C-alpha cells in the first residue's frame, strides 16, 4: 500500500493550478455529500435504520484513511459521518426529492471539478488510477491543513516531488 505522501504526491501531480485546487474545495465535498445521500437508502436492517450502504462504505473508507494517517483519517471520518447524519435526515423525503438533492449535488460537484481541470489543462487523476476517487477528499483535507500551517513536513515533501502549486 502506498504511503500518505506517495498518494498525495500522485494526486498532486494532476492538481498544481491553484484555480483547480480551489474548485476541488467546493466540488469534492459536494460529491462526497451526494454519495452519502444517494447511498442513504435502503436501510440494511429494519431495526437499524442508520445501517445503510453509505454507512458501510463510509466505515471502510474511514478505515483506509486512518491507515494512511490518523489525523487526516479522523478529520475525514468526521466529515463522512456528518454527511451521513444529514443524509439520514433526507432519506425519508419523497423519492423524487431525495434523489434530486443527491443527484443535483453530484452533477454540480462534477461540473465544478471539470471546470478546475479545464484550468489545469489535465485530466482528473482518477482517469489513470481509480484510487484517485478516494484520494481527492484526502488531498483537500491536506491542502486545508497546509493553508492553516499544519503538516508542513508533508507539504514540503509533496511539493518537492510534484512541484509547487502555480
């Protein structure tokens, strides 16, 4: 399994234009939230209405993030579980409304992503490596931390390998 720095570096090579990074701060959270909403049905047990496909996937993804890095794993796990809580409040809505919210967020999030990649002049990372779909949220968490002055060691290593954002 690749290390945190290796995963972030590979993803970063597709994301060096600051405009692309900014669009990812909007698009990726929208896509993650949309997936939680769209996977909030059906409940896998009538007695455990919170146990949904989204909850199972979020637990597995959180475990992956925790294995890469505990700090980022905790942050991303909290975001995922927050999204799941919102998704659970939307799941009882009429099917058309529930689906429109989830699909709408998904579509708009991807449009924003592709606008960013237009600025970048490069295809999205997941086109070459499907794991990029999981690394996107991690990249945004790392970039947010870098902006707050956190994890300078990780930032320096990623920038040394991928080049500084331009």
